[in-house]
C-alpha cells in the first residue's frame, strides 16, 4: 500500500512542478512578446489629420499654443498631452489655417506600425536611430548601436504630414 501511496505522491508533485513550469514559461514569453495595440491608437485623433482646418484643434487643451502671423503666412502650433496609454504627447503644426504636420510621442514597436500600415516603404538605420517611412507617415525610434531592425524595434515618434508640408 505504501508503494501505491508513494507513486501517487510523486505523480502529484510532478504534476504541480510541470504546471508551475508552464506558468513561468508563459509569463516569461509574455515579457518578450509585447501585445499589439488592440485598435489603432491614432484613430481617436483622426480629425487632426494633415489637411484638416486648424480650427479642428479649437477644443483641444494645448499645454503650449502659439499663433505667429507674418507677412507671408500664418503659423500655428499646439502641444497637447492626452490621457492615453500609448500616446504621451501630440505636436500639431499648421500654416495658413490648415494642419500641416502632426507628431505623436508614442510607446510602440515597429511591429505595431506594420500591423497598422503595412511594411514601411523605406527604412534607415543610423548609429542609434531607426527611421521608417510610409506615404506621408514617418516613424523613428532609438536603438542600440549594433541592434538590427526587427518587429520589436521601439518607435518613439510618429509624424503624419502633408507631402508638400515641412
């Protein structure tokens, strides 16, 4: 009888050990495989798209807001700090009443951008900066000097701009 009891105890301990090991591996894998954004993090800011009237930002709380009228054109600027998980700040630049460029300070990865916009048309790898380009969309992030670009490459800045805008 004690032999059967011993086998049951060994089986229970082995089962608990395997279950615990599986949990540790699952949690560890999650640390290396970040989740993609469930939806497009830029979607709620769609009205800020370049080409839209600068009045689109009239109800946005700007930490900094400047209007520079000049002889040649009227320049506008707004820095917005949204309450958002993936977007830390938004910089909006306008000229002559039209939004020309919107830059988002983000916490994304290149794989997130590929899921949203497809493969980048161009990519550059400078010593510590990776940059990517889609039609009118530019993204960049800081990378280690010898790092290769991958789907896990961090993206810290995404800019949407009119093709003829600065």
